[in-house]
């Protein structure tokens, strides 16, 4: 069975039935995400010690593309789950993990970054201890939110456990944290393409992939569609990182709003390995492969297809 919108002549908008416009879709989805983040913070901040509330709130509300929850909502919709506040509440659990990862990634013992999204990083504003503890506090919060939202959507305890496990696996040592470990080990060494693919498949790809899988699980999608979304996620996860490396090497650092650059950190990147043009070509080819995978199982909806292209065409 094909989802609504799939197989249509051109992309269509979920809300209007007109031509699909990614910018409008992103605006609407980001509004839903911001509202759900506010809802989640209003129940979780009061449980934290006073000293951690401000760093945690600032880390979660300091902007960002909100790509992980948006991918989750788009996958859910593609698998015929009705979009709405429930899935947004589930999807923001991914943003809590993402916010923690950025807080810790920027610490002096990691990338020692003073600037992200054009603002001073949490340890600069609140000190290292508050940034470390605030980041750590976000991890269990994310899992509790996912559990509560899954149960609120009517999922059984077993289904809800599967959804929480999907996030935990992606965030942990066999996912994002493991990738960060490989990244640290790789500093000042020249990594080859398979090293980079492994590192970034874990560090960046695992949570992006889990975002899509979580949407499929929430919609109770058949296994074939779930697997296609995972394969798609792995492809666009790597493409995302390649695009990040290209941006890091070519875009104005002020516009990117972050420091230090990969070059400052002596990191091997796709650009240092392949050059800008071949990196761009590989990113595009990965996106095309990902979209083909979606088409194979009929979940190539306009939002997912256009989000995949956005992953490599974005300017920040
Ligand atoms: C310190 C216990 C301990 C563990 C460290 C910090 C960490 C584990 C892992 C970090 C891995 C990490 C930062 C991955 C994300 C890489 C990445 C591409 C970030 C940027 O994502 P965007 O572009 O960011 O989606 P925005 O700003 O749009 O939200």
C-alpha cells in the first residue's frame, strides 16, 4: 500500500495539497517541535536543581535546525501515522539527546569549542561543571520523555520499551558515544574513507537513523518499511556529515557560527581526503541511493525526499 502523496507527479504539501514547499514544511514542523520542546521543558526543568535549569533550558532552546525530530515526524507520517502533537512529543526526545551531545562535544576535554550557533557554548556561559552536569541530566530526561510519549500515544509497554531502546542504542557506545571515541582516537592521524565512514556512521549517522526508525516504530510500520528507513537514514547520515565537512571547509565561519574549524582541530575530513568536488558528488550519490531505497517500499514521500536533498544542499 502506498502512502498518500507517494507516487504523485510532483511533490505535494501535506497540509494544503498544493506543490510541496520545503521551506513552508520546515517552518510548520519547527513550530511543532518548538512547542513540544516547551511542553517537555515545563515538566522536566522543575525536577532539576535550580543551578542546572538555566544551562539545560539554554542548550535545548538555543536554535538549531531540529533535523532529528523533523525526520522522525516525517517518517511517522510517511508510514501513515497522523501528524500532530503526540508524535512531536515523542520526536523531541531525540533533540534532548542531540542537545546533550553538543554540550559535551564542546567541552574543553572534547573539542574545546567556544562558539556554536553563533553563541557562546554552555561551558563558556555557565562553567564546565554546569555544562557537564546539565548535559548528563538531559540523557535520562530524553528516555523518560520517549517512554511517556510512547505510552501516551497508546503503545504497549513492550512497544514503548522498543522505542526507548532504539534511542538508547543510537546514543550509546555502539552509536554516537562510540563514534565520538573513534573521533578522539583519530585526532592527528590520517584516516581513510572506511575509517571516516565508520566513525561518522556512529557519531552522526546513528542518531539520524534512529530518528527515522523511531518514526516508523511509532507508526507501527511493517518491517520492510522500517528497514528501508534505516538504510535511508544510514545513507543520509553519512551524506549529512560529508556536507558538514564541505561547509566547514568552504563557508564563512561567522555565518556557520561555530569555532574551532576541523582544520584547527587537525581532524581528518572527507574534504581533506577527497577534496570538495568529490565530497559533494559522494554526498549527492548517497542521497540518491537513500531515496531509491525509500521508493522500493513506497515511503518516498515528498517531505522525506526533500529533507534528504536539504541534508546536502543546506547552507548551515
Ligand atoms: C562526554 C560521556 C561523553 C560523551 C561524549 C559528546 C558526545 C559523547 C558525542 C558527540 C557527538 C556529536 C556532537 C555528534 C553530532 C555531530 C553533528 C553533525 C552536530 C551538528 O548537528 P546539526 O547540524 O546541529 O544538526 P544543529 O545546530 O542544527 O542542531
